């Protein structure tokens, strides 16, 4: 029997998925109503409203299934409970780039990643390169724009 792979995430990501699941489940009856209303208009073969409602129903059901799967495999991690001198999931890492300019990233789960806000997935090229590194370690990352080099200057668990 295959083992179920746990999906690490922060509490914030878990809460966001839970609220999205509630929103989608609340949308179900509205879609059923839209399908019934479109059905009342007659010929289904040329009924765009009916087809759009059925398509939306499929999208919602697929999203619900996906979110329920993620939540069932969720392993919620609180970075404040962590410590150590290595970069791990949940750690906030300050890096110095080639110009000695500091950049700060928190290592998070796939569903929480948002590079614009300084949150990168542990599965991203940079996230994978950082896991297990210590302060003063040099990190080389291959990205579409070319190879980038960083120096780990600080590891925090906040």
C-alpha cells in the first residue's frame, strides 16, 4: 500500500485552504439552482447557460476534491516551535546577493508561496537549495534568468 505524502504548511496556509473549501461548498447549491433554472429554458443542446453552469459545477467539485486532499495530508508547522542552525521548512532566511544586497525569504508550503511577499516554496529551486544550509554557506541556484549566487547571512524562526 502506498504511503500518503504529508504536505507541510503553516497555520495561515491551512486556514486559507479551509476558508476556500467552505466558500466552494457554499457555492454548490447556487450552481444547482443555476442548472435547474437553465434546464427550465428548454433545449439543452443549445443552452449556453446550462453548459456554463455544468462546467462551473465540474470546476468547483474538482477544486473541493483537491483542497480536501491537501487538508487531509496537511502537516501544520509553527516556525516559532523550531530552532537550530540549519535552514528548514518555516525558517526565515536573510541572504546576501552578489551586490551584498540583503533579501529575506520564508520557506513555506506550495499553497502559501508568493515570491512578491518573500515566501518561497520548499520545492522551488531556491527553496531546495536553501534547505539544510547554515549561516555563511554559499548557495548557487539555477533559475531561468541564469545562475544566481547567495550567501546565507541569517536564519530566524519567527
